[in-house]
């Protein structure tokens, strides 16, 4: 019951923040991202050092994000919502809401524009994910959502 209250509170906060009035300057604060990926087996350290891709568990996702606040020119606070369709051995939908901190300034940005981000939030799956059930004996439809992202772009086309 406590988890449901947290989800509802996060939903209301996201809805409120996304409906704040916009000016011409805030239009550049929005982003839409479409991506796909294969899921990995293992813990977070194995993801970086010896990733084990599971080709039968993959997904496509659509994300909408908005920069909510900038801390000088170095750090942005963003709010993001995602809709994810799982394919292969899983066929459910997943909905994620998260807050993200993004570091923007690197010394080489005049050559290759780079950002690094970490996000934390909640995830709701329309059914208990098979991959989670195989890995954890007490898996739920409501889960923690952790995101790490590294982006690169040419400075003239950010």
C-alpha cells in the first residue's frame, strides 16, 4: 500500500511539473527519445566489466523528458517519463517515471559534446517480468528504476 501511495504521489508531481506554463525559452528544455536495447544478465558491476546480453529479452522505449532546473552551467535536473514495450520472451508494457541529474561540462566539449547522467525513479510493469521472476524469487510489478546514461554529439549538432 505504501508503494502505491508513492507511485500516485510521483504521478501527481510529474503531471504538475509537466503542465507548468511554457515560454519560448522553455521549448528547448523538452526532449523526445526513441531507443531499443537488449537486456543483460548479472549485477550492475557485470554490466560494465563483462556484459552478458540476453538476445531473447529486448525492448523498445519512447521517453519524454524536460529540464526542470539548471545549476549554473554544469548540472541539470530533469524529469522523464517512459513507455516501454518488451519483446521476445516477455510481452508486457512497462512505465517509468524518474528524476535525472545530468553533468554537462567536460573539457573536450568543443570537440565532442558529452554529458553523463544518473536517474532514479519508479517502474511499473503490466505483469511481473519473466526475467525478474527468473532472477529474483520475490519479484513485483512495482520496481525501483535506475538509469545511467552517457551521451555524445558533434558540437554543431547537439
